[in-house]
C-alpha cells in the first residue's frame, strides 16, 4: 500500500518543483502570458544598478565589473531600439538555463551576465522572483473580472482586432524609469513588479496601456494622413501617445468606479501635453462613446491640435 502513496507524493513534489522552475506565471485570462525569467530579470537589475549615481557597488569584483560594463555599454541604449529589443527577446527565451552560451548575443554581454549569474541567483533572484509572482497574483482576479470587457472595448476604440495570441509580458524587479515599456514585431512588454505606479488597480491599466501600443497603429496613421493632406503640423508629434493614454485610462475608468487614470494621477498631461485633456474629452470621448465616427474625430482632433506649416 505504501508504494502508490510514495509515487503520488513524488509526482506532486515533482510538479511543484517544475512549477517553481518555470518562468511562466499562470493567470485565469488568456489576454496575456506572464513570465518571470531569470536572465531577463538579471539584465534589467544590472541596468538598475548601473543607472545609480554613483554606480552601485553591491558585491564581488565580478559583479562590480558587470555593473561597469552595463553603465558603459548598455544603459545608453534606447530600450525601444531594435538592438535592445533583440537582447530582451533572446534573454526572455532563455528561461532559467544555466548559461547564455550559444544565444547569439554579443560575447561581452554574455560574459558579463554569465560571470554574475550564480551570485545574483543566490543573493537576489529568489526574492525578486517571488515579488514578480506576487504582483501577477494580485493582478490575476482583476484580469479575470475585467480582462474580457477591456479587450473588447479597446479593440473597438482603436478600430483594430485584438491580437489572436496572448501578449507576452515579462515581469521584472526593474523595467526602466517609467516602470514599463513595450517593443513591437513581436509585441513584448516588460513591466516592473515593484514600481509604485504599477500597484493595485493601476497594474490593470499598465498592462492594457502597454498592449495598446500594438493596437494604436491605425489611429497614428490616420492622424499622419490628415495633417499631411491639410499641410499642417501637430503641436506635439507624439500626440498619438496622449490619445493612447486617454483611451486606455478612460476605458479602465469606465470599468472601475472611482479609478483615476495614470496620466491624470501623475500629471502627465500637464508636463507633456498641456491642454490636451480638454481636447480629448470634447472630441475623442464622443468617438469612444459611439457618437461620432473615427474619420470625423480625427479631422476634429487635427483642427484642435495642429498648426499650419
């Protein structure tokens, strides 16, 4: 009688270990696929250490050398550049493999990461991985409750079908100075589990805001075509990003009573797009509410937020 019980115990233990060793973090909603991967977290943690002034000195000589390399060669890279995106994607694919040999990444980068992997794995990784998974766990019921309706409403607002496959979201202790960013083709989001701006209900807006970067193309093109056809210039070229902030933030606000959108809570409009909230409230929200068509809304936005060349 003891043998079947022993087999069941060993099977259960093996499943638990396999789950702990997996970088995937399960959620009850297929909108996103969340990961907490060793190499991607180490990469971003070294960036965090390197951007400190002075650069952090937190360990043995190998760690300090890796931080110095990142400060000299990595932190200056635009995280949205093709080079940074490829580094992030390849590291994301590595899961928790023992080393990065054979990944196609630069020898210097691989050597820096390999040299400190064991130290990071022992000193920081368990706590950071736990924090990443806890962040997904607190987001999970919100996704289960609101994910479907947000996905549907945003697809309509952006006039673009939601991607057929889950959007990949890599959860890290540190992402960048804003707490999250997304690269495209393929869509890949990196989000911080510790950023104050990403906690609670705000986490729901953050992941859908980042996903919206994969949906905004039609709106951006329509704006560009309209200003070009009328020989005008937008007051700020990144006006489309203000529209994205407003569209996703307002959509989450409509689902969550009393929720204050990210751009409002952090005074982002005042710093980057003065006067834009009133324009979007008067022109874009009627479009979102189905009262005017997209073509009319785009024309009115250009009327309100452009200048003659």
